[in-house]
C-alpha cells in the first residue's frame, strides 16, 4: 500500500516537472519571438528614418558615394567656349591667349578660339609650312610682334589659309618679310597680299588687298595688311607674298584682328 502511494507520488512529480519544462519552453519561445519582432520593427523604423533623413546615411555607412556633387551653373559670356561672337564684335588672335594654348614649335594645322570665334589655320601649299615661334626661339627683334607668332618653316613660297567659324567684314594683321636692307640687299620690302573668300577658296573672290613692310632698326621689315569688305561678308582668307616682288619667300604673321559681320 505504501509502495503504491510512493509510485503515485513519483508519477505526479514527474508530471509536474514535465509541465514546468513545457512552461519554461513556452516562455523561451515567447522571448525569442519577441526579440525577432523587435528586431524587425527596429529595422523597419531605421529604414524609415534614413528615408526621411538621407543625411544619416553618411553616418551609418562609411562607403563613399559614387554620385558626383552637382555643379553650379556658370553664366556664359561671348568669350566662352560654347558661344558665338556677338555681331560687330572685334576679336584678336595673337597666338598667346586663345584656346587651346599653343606651344613653341607647334606646326599647323591648328585652331584657336577667341571671344567665341574660331580661326582654323592651315596651308594649301604644305601641311606643315608654318609653326608657332617667339623671340625665345628665334632671337629676332620684331617690335610690332609680341609673344608667339606664326613662323614660316620652309624656304619655298608658302600660303597661309585661315577659315573663321563666323562671317567677318574686316581683317588686319601684322607681318614681317624675311629680307635685309642696304648695299647688296633690297631697297624696298616685298609686297604681301590677302584674298578674301566666302566659305571656300573655290568660290568667287570677295576682295583683295596688298601692303609693304617698312625697314627699321628691327631685324626685318614689318607692316600691317588689312582688308575691309565693301559689301559681302567673308569667312576665309589666304595670305602670301605677291608673285616675285622680291628675293624673299618667307614671312611671319602676328596679331590677327577681325570684325564680326553685323
């Protein structure tokens, strides 16, 4: 009888133990589920916070952004790279201040942009007939020249051709002819000439002009060659020595000044 009561008591204790274990397990499961739910809520909440406050992203992540900062809009002027020169504007090409920067020894063909106007310089007689030089490379004293200028590379007679990106009505330039004055040399400098065309040298000639340099204490005679259109605008010129007006075949050019058509 006593043994039966002991067995029944043991069975009750085991049953109570099992129930207690189940209760503990339930509590653990509840705690774990609570932690999972809390984590999900935190993630959702933080996501909303970063969405609402993007500046916090830089704090939460050390990874640099690939997005470039926006560039403030810069107002353009007639001298900008993407603009045209305004009507009737006067533009200078001195081989020193145009875009792109030119370097001594650089051969043609080349282009220069100044004040919104582009001048493309080449030679139909020889692709590399002229180059950029200066006093530092030639040691020639030419008081009407400044900085860089266009130098004749070859001893043969060559032609400079300049095409402008807009129509112009006037052009002037400084030149020097390679010749000496005095006994055994020339009495008068050679004649320079300019021809103006519209769009192509194969079309009708708009007009021409000539000029002679003047001897001075400088190395070579210098002068100014200019042309103003009497009516039609033009955008292309050729510059050369007039046929056999002197012994020289070489010349230099600087300070090209043009006026845009109105």
